[in-house]
C-alpha cells in the first residue's frame, strides 16, 4: 500500500515536471552558413552549441577565453532546410490552430542573421509562412465555407450572413475589381514548390472552416496596416493611417479596424502576403543591404462553425463558432550605431527597434522573476506596441515559440553573446495556461449552444443557408410568410451592420484626428516660439542700429562744429 502511494506521488511529481517543461517558451536556434574559419560557433548536439571567443578577445573574456555552452529546444545547423525548420517549429502550432488553439512564432536575432529568410524563404523553397498556409489548406480544403459567409467586424469578431448574401458580396467584389487576381508574371507563384503535408485525424467533418489573414507592421512604435486599400501615392509616400491596439470583450489585444482578407487557397493567401512584403519598410545599411526597419506580424485566423446534419451552416448559432489564430512575427534586428554608422532617419529607426526589443527582454525578465520568486511585479507590456499586442500570449492564451537566428561570424561575436543570454532567459519563462473567467463563460456558452444545435436540429430550419429546404410539412402561406419575415430580418441586419461599420469608421477617423491635434498644437507652439525669438532678435538689431545712428549723428554734429571754427 505504501509503495503504491509512493508510486502515485512520484507519478504526480513527474506529471507536474512534464507539464512545466511543456509550458516553457520553446526557443530554437538556426545558424546562418559562413565559412568555417570565420565562425565562432560550434554545434555540439541537436540541443547544444558552444560559443568560441575570438583570440583577440580571449584575454578579456570573463571565462578566460574558454568556450561557453548554450542549450536550446533544438539546434538547426548550417545545412538545415526550411522544411526541417517548419516541421519541428511551426507544424505543431498549425495543428493546434486547427484544434482551436492560439500560437505565435517570433523570429529573433541581430540584423542580417536570416530572420526574414527563415520566415518567408525563397520562391522555390518556402519558409515558415508559405508552408503554414500550404498545410492549413491541404488539411481543411474539403470543409471550406462559402466565401463571404463570415464577415469581419473590425473589432476582433465576425458576423454571419446567408449563402445568398455571400454570393451577392462575391459578385460585388468581382464587379468592383477588388477581388484577388494572381499575377501571371510573378515569379513567386511560377517557381513556388508547395508543401504537401496534410494534417489528418483532427479535422471535424461536421464543421465548416474559413481562413482570414492580416498583415501589419510596427514602425517607430506605431502600427500600420500593410493590406489597407489606399492609393499608390500614399504607399509611395509612406502615408498609411496609424492603427490603434485595443482590447476586446475577452481581454484579447487586437489591431482595431485592420484589413482582414478571406482567402480560399494558398495562392490567394500567398499573394496577400507578397502584397504586404512589398509595402514593408526596408532600407540598406552597412551590415545589411535589405534591412527591415519595422517588426512585421502576419496573422492567420481560422473560423470554425458547426454544421447541421444535412451539411448546412449553423448560422443562427454564432455562439457555437470558434476562432483561433497563429501569428508569425518577423522582428527587426537589433543594431549598434557604432557598427552601422546610422544617422538621421535610420538612426531614429534603429533607436525605436532597439527600444522595442529591450521592452520585450524586460517583459520576459519580469515574467521569469515573477514565476521564480512568487511575487507579482507589473509587466511593462504597454511600453511597446509589439509587447502590448501579444500580452495575452505571454499570460497563457496561446503557445509561444521563438526561432533565434544566429550569424556565427567572428565579427558578430559580441552581438551573439547578447543573443545567447536572451535565449537562455526566454527559455526559463513559463506561459501557464490559465483560462480567465470571461473565457470560461464563453466556452460554456459555446458548448451549450453546440449541444442545443445537435439536440434540436431535425433536418429543417427557417434560417438555413440552403434555399432548397423541404417544406412539405408546412402550408404554402406559412412558408411565404416566413420567407418574407426572414428577408425583412436580413435587410434589417445588413442595414444595422452597415450603420455600425460607418460609425466605427467615423470613430476611427475622429481618434486619428484627436491623435494628430497634439502634434499640430506642438507645431504651432514651436512656430510661435520661433517667431517670438526672431522678433526679439530683430528688436535687438533695431536697437543696435538706432544706437549706431545716434552715434553717427553725434559724430556728424561734432564734425560740423569743428568745421565752423
């Protein structure tokens, strides 16, 4: 009996340790290829690397020139392919996405270490983003909902309309010329080799799915929509509207009024991604000819709704709809001014990038210290838009993983040391999944609504997306009355939705004006101060000139008097 109790106790401890290990932030290392004689990094195993200080710095090193070993969840050496990285890092999160769970992947490293290459890849060999899209559509293609059935409300939720309304929306988009059209001359599509991986066994045949994507960048601590429908001049002059980060009813952070594009295939999704890539702020620096000047966030949202027994969407049961998301974040690389020799705008950009990355480090450090010492210091998420946007992920609303890209060149040794220290600290952070009360209530409502659908549905519905329902048991007059009532309700819904959208747009414009007023006032005050200084300067000059005139008049008078004598 005693041994049985001891065994049970040991199993509980083992399960607790295993759970803690699973809750930790997983950090993966990917090494950029460089010639062997220029490398300061050596791969010891699939989970360990050693950092070798250059001879010129060995005497100043804190460990007397000895190598320093660092551990990771997994190490990808110089020969690792995009496929290997995706399968180990992103594929589990894609599976979680389909299961209804959230996730985020950060690409972190110094400038020129291969972050964008890891996330986007090449046309013929896709990185994390295109492979995520491939696997999602490979897995759910047979269960995709009719396009435009789900409508983004721009406040982190979705509305639903009937199939007939969806068809009308599609025709309107087609006639307005706003629908996606793949560019035939785009080599990204012509040369791209898709990933054929398919997740099986977890797709719910009694559910329908819709995929939405957004793409934003955080530039100088301001959020911009890379998919916003604006003129070419606005894009060329970088005059996109600043977006605000808000909190929804479930305390999730989101970008208000962001453009969400529904995509029905990998090709459509990848075209949207390419559109955003072309709008990203890039510039040439000494260390990187194509340096990202902002953090970019590409988010995939999966909407899942239950089906009736005859394959019709449960549109009147919006509470039973589930939304999950996967965010893929390409962080801008940290830069040191003495190495890049940046000045002017590039210097301001580098300062903003470094400040946001420092805020990320600070937030992770505070989280780790809170978990180790059991006290609750305030985590400074609001110091940066990037950390504020992913606040809920670090608090347990989804799985967090990081790909640390390392340039092992000996010239990058000092930067690599800082990257390794940050990686070690990040791995100590646990993202314990603690479901808030409001989310528990929402999940309970969703389960009750789903159970109600399954219990009450008998193959007929007054509000079905299928216009060919069998109404044999109803009188023609009753069918006609119900159709009229439904059409009137549908019209009222669309009118209300359009008014709601107009009000939200007006509110967004008003907020933008409110944010611009302080700047305008400051500019006006600066102009007044400048004018006042100029006036004071002119008054001083005028006073000096009057003094000189009086002195000259006195001299003239003196000369005249002398001439008279």
